[in-house]
C-alpha cells in the first residue's frame, strides 16, 4: 500500500512537471514585459537606446584626445595631487583656508607620506607641469558630450570597446584643483581662476552620456571644483568681473538632469538585456552577458539549473526592474520640480527595501537580474543632491560678494540679489524652498540649507549626535562655513 501511494505521488509529480514544461514551452514570451513597456511609452517614456536617439554620430574627440595625452605626460611627483585637503573643517561650521596655511594641508590618508612637501616644493613641481596644465585647460574647452555613441553595441562587445576615460578625467581634475591652491598661495589669482573654469568645463564632458557612472564622475569633479571655488572666494582682490564669470560657470552646471540621463541609460541597458533574454533564452543570454571563466562541472550544473528555474518567473523579474527604474526616475524628476529631499529619500528607501526583500532567501533565484541591475541607487542620488546643494550655496555666496562689492555691505535678504545678481534665489533641494539666509549684527551673513532632515534649525552647524569628523552635512543644518587661518 505504501509503495502504491509512493508510485501515485511520483506519477502525480511527473504529470505536474510535464504540464509545467508544456506550459512553459507554449506560453507567450514577454507579454508582461511588453504590457509594462507599452504602459510606460503611453506616458511618454523612452525605453530603448533607439528611442533615446542612439546610435548617434561619433563626437569630435579632439578635446578628449588632447586631455588624455596631456594627462599621460604629467610628471611623476612625490605626492598625490588628489590628497591636498580643501575645505578642512576644524569645528562645526568652521573651515581652514588651505592656501593660507604655513604648510600644505594633506588628507588624513597621505599626511605621513606627503607631510614633508613644502609650498616651495609644490610650486616647483607644478611649475614643471605648467605647459601640460595649460594644454589641459585648452583641451577642456572642447568637451565631448557623449562617449557611448552606440551603447547597445558597446555593451554587447564590452571587451572590444574603448574604456571610458575615468582615470584621465579624475587625474586632470586633481591636478587642476591642486594647481589652483598652489597658485592662490603665491597670489596668482588669474591662474587659480583659470583652473576653476577648467574644472567646470571638465564637468561638461559626457553631459549627455547614457551611462550612470559617467554622470557620477561629473558629480565628483563638480565637488572638487566647488571646494576650490570656496578657496578662491577668500581672495580679497576678486573683481566684479572675476565673480560674474565664476558664477556664470557654475550656473550652467546641471547635475540633476545629468542624473536623469544616467538613469534613462541604465534602464535602456536593462531593456537591451531583457530583449536578448527573450530572444535567445535565459541560459544563452546569461552566458553572453555574464560570462563565467572556466566554471567547474558542478558550477556549470548549478548555473544551468538556476537559469532553467529562473525562466519560470523571468518576466516578473524584468517588470520589477522596470518598475524600480521608473519610480527612481520619477523621484529624480520630482527633485527637479523642487520636491523636498526627505520625501524623495523615504520613497527611495522603500524601493531599496523592496529590492532587498526580493534578493534574499529563495527569492534571489526568482529575481537575479533585478538584484544585478539594481544596486543601492539611493546612495548615488543622495550624493548628487548633496553636491547640487553645495553648488547652489556657492552660486549664492558669489552673488552675495558681488552685491557687497557694489553696496559695501551684504543684503538684508536674498531677494535683494534679484535681478541684478541672480535671476532667481536658488532653491534648497532639501526643503524645496529657497535657501535660508540672514545678515548678522556684525555685518557677516549666515547662509544655509536645512539639511537632509528637511527641518530648519536656524542655521545650526552643530550635530544632533556625537561625530568624530565635521563636514558640511554633519550639522543639523548645512551651513556655509566661516573661514579661519591658523598660525
């Protein structure tokens, strides 16, 4: 009797398995995904690289070639130009003016190695690189707007395509920033200003590139440029013309729209991968897009089995990824429409929780593509929002200094800067309202963002909890810091 029952169970399981195989072989492929694509397109969304206007004609890359060639020939030095410490906080809301210190300031990671380099040694090193730095400053006047002119082909043939020039761009930015600080130390204002302009121009490279990492490189370079701009603003000899040109440069930088471009590209890349999965089958697409170098027999068996199981729920996995990209894009667009950061952050954390839940336990076998394509994007978005807030603070400070040059004092409120010095008062991405400002009794000013909690604490730079290192974001509010020079 027991044997008979066992045979019936085995037979039933076999029939069910056979039925699933027949269903799988006969079911329409891609229906759920196509329905979701159609829904997005009806809303005006551009899903594929073709809809985004690719392939595009290759750009004139003369500027990029000149840039990379100049960077390649920069001299070997005993210090890391990227380790010069800008905007060094000594206390809540207080920073050192780096170029006025007796010795160069170095980031913590390099002080032991570079701590012996004096200003004279740095001056000599940068004088030796002057011609190459001048070449870089000329090269950045020809920014290439996109590197990937045929992204679908590039991604499928990644091993044969040229690598994105992240390293030379980073090195160029670090040398320009460090040269600006050295120039400020010897009162060469014109050279410092030309380096700030070059840093802004460097953020124009790949502005329309549909690759998220390209947009994040732009954000990192903008952060370096803002820190150097703060140093330049400590120069008492700055003229109205100097300030106006620097303000116009920073006003043309648009980090949030670049972030949207990067997310549209990430979704188009996912769409390309999904189309390949539907067309070629999961296992073949998996081997094409995610190659495994010489796997053992057991690993190959496990991969084959996992790919087979995944195909029973692959459309659900794809739709999950599409939905995540769409909700992220809606949040980014919300930021561009002045949606307060705390609201956006709460929605991003909800998306992250959903993806984490779909990637744990047995669910990870049902959502492997989503797990691969959807890392913690909330960190990238937070980084962009922070940096764009600092850019807006910088623009406002430049306008305040222009007002002071003309009126011998700072304005009583920011609205007095409009329209002579600002078209509109910059908005605070953290609150969705204008940046906060007040003129102090001693004639100075307090300018601040309300910080990531969206709450106005009156311009309080102190942290609500103990911190070991201070920065702009460690306080209750993100306050434009007071500068000081130590003996």
